[in-house]
C-alpha cells in the first residue's frame, strides 16, 4: 500500500468506492413506481459496473474499500501532500457525514453518468443531484450513523449551496462553483465583480521598508494564533500611502500566509446581492485558508457599514486572522465584538523620508542643484508620493530631451503628485518674488530668512543635532507679519514661500467663518488637515478677524466665540508646517497667540532711502522714461508705502502708453494725485514744487 500519487488518483479511488456502494444500493431495489423512466435497473447496474477508469475495489466488501482509502490518505498526508477532498472537508469543518455528502456532490461534477444514476435512484428525471435524503440512505447502507447533522450548518453552508427543496430531505446537495472547481483541479477565481476581491501579491517587494517595529508586532500576533488558536482582528491605522498594504504583503512573503483583500467600499448595498457576495468571499477565504484584508478607503455609508458587519461576522467564526486597513478618521464604527488590536503606521520622519528619496532616486540622474535632504525637510510626502514624484520627474526630463533631472523638474513633479483638498476654503497664490524683489530693513529680512531656514534645515537641527527629542510638541513654524497697509506683508509671504519651495495658500476667511456653532472649527480642521497632507504654507490675511482676543463670558455667544479662539490656538500649536499671519491690527490679537508665534516681524513705512529704491526697482528697465525723470524728488516728497508706489508707477505707465510717449514727471504727478484722492490723503499743488504745473 502506498500514498496517492495525485489528487486525480485519490478522487478516482473514492468514486470507485462510491460506484460499489451505488451498485449495492441499486440491487436492494424497493417500491419506486417511476423507476425506469430514466433507465432500467439492469442499465443502472451495467452503468456502474466496470465502465469507469477508476481502479476496481478490493475484495472484502465496502468496509475494506473505505479502510484502504483512509490508510492511503494517511500515507499521503505523512508524505507532506494534502488531497483536495480532505482540504475542503477540513477547511469547512465537515464531519464524516459531511465529507460523504461532499463526495456525492463532487461526483456529479466529475462524471455526468451520476446525473442519470441519481435521477434513477430518486424517481425523477430532474433530480440530477443527490438529495439529503438519498445521502442519508446511502450513508446508512455504508454502515454510517445517519443521526449526524446536515452539511449546511456553520461553515458548511459556504461549501454547499443553500437548501432549495420543498423539504430538507428533498434539498439537493450542490457545491458552490468555486469549491467544485477546486476539487477538480481547476484553479478558477471566484465569480465576483472586478475590483472587489484580489490577493495581495507578496512578490516584487521594495528593499526599503520602514515600519519594522509594526511588522514584527504583527508577526508575533500571527505566530500566537498559529500556536494557541483563536481569532485575531487587527486594525492597521495610517494615512493613505504610508504602506499599509505593503506591510501585509511583507508579512505574507515572510510567513507564506495569503492575504485575501476585499474592497469594502464596493460591497453591494442590496441585502440579497450582498449576502450572496459575502458568501462567495467567505468561501474563498475558507477554501484557501487565507487571512482576510478588509480595505476601507473612506467613510462608510450606513448600508456599507452593515455589509461590513455581516462580512466580519461570517469571517470571525472561521478565519483566524482579519486585518482592517483604514485612515484614522475612516474606521467604521460598526465593528465586531472580538478583541481588537490596533497598530498605527506613523508618518515617516525627516531621516526616513531622506532614505526614501535616496532609495527611489537611485536610477535617477540628478543635477547638481538637487538636494534630496532639502526635499525631505521641506515636504511631508508619503513613500508612495515620493516614488511617483521621482518617476514623474524622470518622465519630464525624458520629454524635454534632458539626461539629468533638475531641481525645477523635481519640484514640478512633487506639485503634481500632492493632493490638495482645500478648494473653496483657500486659494493658491503665485510665489514668483525673490529676496531681490522686496525692500526690507536688515533686521526684518534676517527674521524672515531665519523662518525659511527653519523649514529647510529641519533635517540638520532636529535629526542630526538631536533637537527632535527635546522639542516633541509644537515643531511647526508660525510667522506674524504686522504693520500698516501696503508695506509688503503679502509680498513677504510670497517671497518666503518661493525661498522654501512650497506652495502658498491664502485662507478665505469669508468661507471659513460660519454663524452656526461648530462649523468654523470644522472648516479650520479641514484646512489644517489638508495642509498637513499637502505640504503647503497657510496664509491668513487680515488674521485679526479670526485670531481676536478672548472676552469675559457674559452670554452663550461669548462662550462659543472663546471656544473658537481656543481651538485655533490648539491647531496653530499642533500644526507641523508653516503658518503665516498678516494683520494691520496686531493689538487685537489674543495674548496667547503672541506666545505661540515663532517669529513676529514688524513692517514699517519706508524711509526716504528705501522709498527711492522702491521707485527705482518698480520701474522696469524696459519701460520708456523721459530724460531727466527725477524719481528722487517723488521719494523725498511723498511718504508712500511700497504698494502705493507700485500702483502709481503702473497707472503712470498706462497714461504714457495711451499717449504713446515715455513715462514722464507729468504722468507721475497725475498718478500721485489720483492715489491721494483714492486713499483720502490731502495732496496740495504746492507739494509738487517744480512739477506743480502738472497738478
């Protein structure tokens, strides 16, 4: 006696034993009035006698046949091979009678002759599948105990199709298509709509993997389930792109445990279709002995949450390991009663981000102006966003016919691969100005440059020098720009954004502030959360309207207004990026804000020397100017802000263009006069001195 050489040999031997049992059962006869409509008794006996390629049963009766099968099955298992019939019976928890029903149902799938035999035995031309009643009769004829439960209970209902007869005894034993294909060696995938179900691929993993501690914790938990049994439910919490599925693929590669991934968002909401689909998913999980990965890609609607609960209930009775991946704010509230283990995948720190940049940039020829350290410090990107950014930059270089990737290309690729979701609450400002375009006193310029350096040099100070361990809270950078209107606060914000290489978004206060209680806080939360994920600078212009002082509580309105202020204080301090606030009225700020501001920069009205530089700098070299145009006179005579000087020169240029003449003092006088009228300033003719005639 030897082990089975193949699954086909084992199935053929089992079917030969079944043929012997059916021949014995046919010979017993009985009062069946419709027998003969399908075939005669002699035809049935002939059909079951020696006309199958299966080996002939040995002498000694049916008991000897089944004993031989059991002995050879044991030898096969000892040789390290698992037979499909045994695997299915074990996967679905079938007892001896259930395993017998499995063989009966599989016989119809293996050879159509059994359809005619079962029709004959059941007195019906349509009863081509064995019923529970026939199975019990055959099992009793083989010497079995017919008091065992039908095979549709517990896990067995995911192996067999549900009972469909008028009575339980008349219900046919039919395998689910996926189980039948598995028994016959046809590795067909489950019949599910595309995208709902797939296996996580453990092959082709990147060498770089950051979440080693979380991986080791999950491996330990899986090992405990393998040793002690039970069921494990794990929540892998992390932002999209942080490597949640990569972690499971890594665990699958190391343990050999398949992970069957289910897209929870695509579960049908219809109860009947949903139940059928859940049964198919559960069948696949039982059949392949897989861990199940439930992927939540967003907030679940009530119907989806109910489908999720049904799926989890079905899996919890058999599947030992279920892993749910979701973002922190997307985890469904309808969760199982089993013990939950939560593992968090935090965002990569600066050192890890630099490692990711260096890893994915290996095949990318970088120009000398590219600093991956600066990108790691500047942008809070996930590993997936970094990978896509590098590949996008390489595509840009190839499209432009260049070999190396420049800093401009990589910056453009980063912008394309970030996701900004604050449309409607903030608008992007173009940041094309440089330090050469803005006139500032040395002290203010140094403070702004220091703020920029704090964003660019985080890798050096926080990681290399160890300050991250000392400053564990409030590592963001906040800059308050305050001073009279037109002194360059908005322009300074644009210069700073351009210097750092980050996008600048101006918050629209009209869309943020809401009269309904709690809505302002929700809008602010959305802005700060999106800015954190998108790596942008938030610019609050006219910030005193939002960051006002808290008042004494005399009514519910005061209490809610103070709650808004307290919430903004908290978000400013916990935000890890850069926030720029601009105001003309810094005295209206809450004192607690001033303590939390990293840098405060006072913008003063320019003195005469600075005004002259502003007049000269804002008049482009290409603009035609009259001979002897005395800009020093206007700088000395009129104490104007930089914004006013820019507008005066622009208006004068249009006047000159209308006359098709160079820009002259006459145009500047008229432009200064119009600006004074607009601003409500007193501007007398005598102030213009030698140019008074142009007034």
